C-alpha cells in the first residue's frame, strides 16, 4: 500500500533503522520517484518504463504499455509474529536456513497482526479509489489495476486442521505453524471488534464505537437468552477492555496504562463526601492468591483445559475459579490467568477524590497520574464517577506492565488420531471365579475391533427401546478370534499333547509360557460356542505364529476352573476363542438383575448408543461365578456311591484339612438317569450315598443307566453333574 517505508522514505543504513533516521525517496535526475519505490504499484503500472543503463536514462521507452495488464498478488501475507508486518516475508522455521525474525520483533506469537495485514490488504485494494479501472487490452478484458480475484494469501495448507499441526507423529513441520504464515486454524477467528459490534446490534444499541478494540475471538458460545451486558462480560474479562459512555456513544477501550491527565493537589475540589484524597487498600483476606481459568483448548481436541497461576506466598489465600465458554490456546489461557492475578494484586489499592467542573470530561476508563507527597506518582484508572453536586471519583491503581502482551509458550496441542466409527465385536462370558476377587454374579465382556476405536462403551436398558444408560467402558481390546481346526475332548489335569489347535485372532498377539507361568495363571483361553455360559477354559504353553493373525497352540491344560464338566466331545472349527489376559472386564450388574433379561448396546465410546456402529445384544446371566463345581472321583462299590467335593473359592491351598466349602451348606443332588429320564433322585449332606435295594434293583432291571451327582448352592442351584455309567 502507498505510504511509509518503501514509498515515502527508506533507511540508508542499519544504524539509521535503529535510530529511526528516515531518508526521503527522491529521484533528482528525472523526478521519476516511483522507480525507487517498491510499494508504488500504481505509478509503475500506469507509466512508460525507461531503462537506466549505467545511470543514463534511455529516451526510448520499453515495450510495456501502461495499464495493459492486471497485477496479480501471487503471494501476500505475513507470519503470525510480533511486528510481522515489518517484514512480511520473514518467518521462524527450525528446518529452514532463512528462519529469522522481522525487524524489532520479540518473537511472540501474534495472530492479530496477521489477520490485520490480510484484512488491510483486501479492504484497501477492493476500494475503487485505490484500485483504478483498467480498459480492455488485447485478450485481457477490462477490470482493475490489481485483480483481487487472483490475489493469493500465503498460505493455506491442504492438510486438515487441527490434525496439522497437532499430529507431530505424521508431520514434522507442525511446530513451525504456531508463528508461521499458515491461515489454517486462524482464518475462522473473528476480530474482537466485530464480535462486540454484533452483540451491540443484537441488543439494540446503535451508537457504539469498537475501533479501539484489539484481539481475536477463536470461539465463543452464547445460549441466546443473555442480556447484552451478560454476553459482553466474558469477552471483557478475557481480553481486558472496558465499556464506557461518552456523549451518548457506548465506547469500548482496551485496558492499559496510557495517561489521559496529570493531576496534582491543586486540581482537587472540596466536597462534603470526600476529604482530600482518600487512599485505601483491600485486606489480605479479600485478595485472591490463586487464579484458575477453565476454557476450551483451541487447536487440538477442543477439550476443557484449566490454566492456573499462583501469587508468590499466596498458596493459602483465596482461590478464584472462573469458567469461560471460549476457545483459547493454552498460552492465551495462561496469559489471561496471570493478567487477572496481577490485576487483582495491583487493584487492591483504591483512591477516592473530588474534581472541579473543569475536569468533568474525565470519566470511567480514563487513566490519570496523580502526584503524591514523598512517593512516586502512580497511575489510577477511573472506575466510577458520581455527578451529584461535586464530581466524586473512585479509581483503582493500574500498572502498564500488567497489560503488555505476554511471551506465552503454547506447547503442543493434544490431538488423537482419528478413529473411524467401525462396529466392534462384543462377546459376553459368564465365567467361574478365576482370581477369587471378581464379582461372582457379573459376566465379563470382551470387545475387539480393527482398528480399535480407542475405547468401547457399554450401554444397558431394561427395555428394548429407550432407557439406555452408560454401564461401563472397555479401555483395551481383547485378543479374540475363531478356531480353524477341531479340538477333541482331553483329560483334565494332565498335558494335552494332541494336535495343535489352529486359531485366527485379532486385537493382539499370542505368546508361549513356561509351566511355572501357567501354574500362575498365564495364557488362559476361553473356547466356546459364543453363548454366555458355553465356555471351556484351557491354558497353552506353546504358541507358534504361522502367518499374521494365524497361530497354532499346543501343550494344553484342559478344563480349567471346573469347566471340564462343560467340555464337549469336540469343539468344532469356527468356535469362538477369547484370551483372558485382563482386557475383558466385568460389566456392572446388580445382584437382583441375575436371570433378568437386559438389552445391551456396545460400540465406539466416541459415538452415541443409537449410532449404527453399535451392536445390540439381548441376554440374561445366571452368574456362573456362583455355580458350584462338579464333584470328582465318582466311585461305586456295590450300591454305595462316593465322591470328592470340589470348591469354587480358594481351592488351591494345601494348608488346611480340606478345601473351603464355598457354599452356605454342604448339600448334593443325586439321581439315577436312563435315556434322559430320572429313575430316582435324592439330596444328601455328605459325599456318599447308598442306593436303597428296591431302587437299585428296579434300575438294574431296566438295563444300563447313569449315576449323576451335583453340588447344590442355595443361590445358584445345582452345579454341573459328575456322571458314571452303570452297565446292568
């Protein structure tokens, strides 16, 4: 734009720049001053060009036809740097050899000056008075000297904001964005003056002045029901400006230390309400020693962020908590908190005095400096003026340093990698007690997905439609999959050295374990048909990787935790497998909800439960952790039947005379069964029973039959049956 450095004057030496000695730009030979002005686009465009070779001007002009072509701004803009407009082409980038600060810049990030530069350029050259008309010439149609439809602002990056610059794992130049030329993440910011003006118009105020405001609003939420004053207050607190009325105009001015008037004792007036100059100081108990400011962090995941600052020695003073529905960078939030605290400390000093009518032009928002006896003159900001009779003024102390821009360190904005809302694979497992500290009636839930959405949310309702509430959140994916080969029945308690079980899993990897580790609970795998109770628990010592996700498991321990009673003759190919390594978590289920049908929805935690990515499951759970284990070592001597009791809790100890009972009372259900029909049944309280002679004779007379024994639980009922065939 015309004017200033590069147009009216220049610095002949670097020393002149430091001392602000400006040399006028003048062409003494031919009065063609414009040839030395690198900002004088208009004269360059509208005049004939005469080359100067060796300082001698050629009489013949070049072939340039004045005004024949439009001027294109192929690259305009400046870095978001303090005093970036002093040298718009300068920037900071650790990866560039040209990295340097503009003249006199302190290196502070300044988005305001970048926005002001772009706004000034576009508004100035869009005015017809500044951009003369251009007639059609050749193939070029009519238009303006500078074709603003071809103006390009540097720069707009194709990489999406805020992933760039926050995702440093993807792009290494992310740190350069903070004080660089990028408009991404900044173009949407609105000047503070425009926001305040819109609020005033919506409130019905027509006479207002916002020209004195400086700042950008990145995001600001209003409910729509606030008054104009309530809507403005968060902005006034955040950006540090006041609303003052002057001659019927509502003006907005930034807080600072610029002095409007110097006052001495001779300028004071006499008033009954005030005796001279009354100075007061707030008590320490009224002083906030710690300030916390909660806001939305701009430039990342837009999560809530709290900035905190503490006054030295003020750890035990009052804490001031504030929440702003505004998007701020981390550095802006910290700078605001520090300014508030400093303002609080300085403004604890107040003054009250009276002024004569000749000084009636002073009002709220004006800063005065008042001479004091035996003390340095201080600055005071007028907060209140009463004009009932004498002009009574209330003011608080201010310090210019409080309002100087802080050199805030932004730090890295937090931004997680995008996770698509893909469906998850949930599997409920109603399992026996494994560690002993589980909730016995609550099932486990294993969830996996590729890719993992970060977390899976579990919602539950007592009705199929509506009424869903968040039950729990699964943080880690489970290693889950299916068998590709059948798994035949094997004897529990000894090594199963049969053919390797081939499985395909996702959600993680498998690994082998030593026998000692297996005894400690390692490599516990659930194999089942996918139903809540249909699980056999086994452990494997050897895991061999065949291909990605494909494993062979061998050297197994079968029927662990009493699941030998549920082992079928063969687990077919396609059976479900879940690695129980702690990733599967128990859901929250009340004891009264046992055997009650519930409707579950499981899906990505970033989505609502009605999203299409959620998987619905209707299920009721009996609470297998309460189920007694089946007896073992079932023997028959004549008509005498005996067995050994097992326990579902703390059954691995060897110190006591017997394992704990685990139930309220010792009770067993015994029955004689043939072809699914119960021939006889009874309950006993000891691990033995002699079949009555008549019952035995009747059973034997009918052919082969089975003896089945199950331990009874007052809560669960009978557990799995131990079974032995009798050949008659």
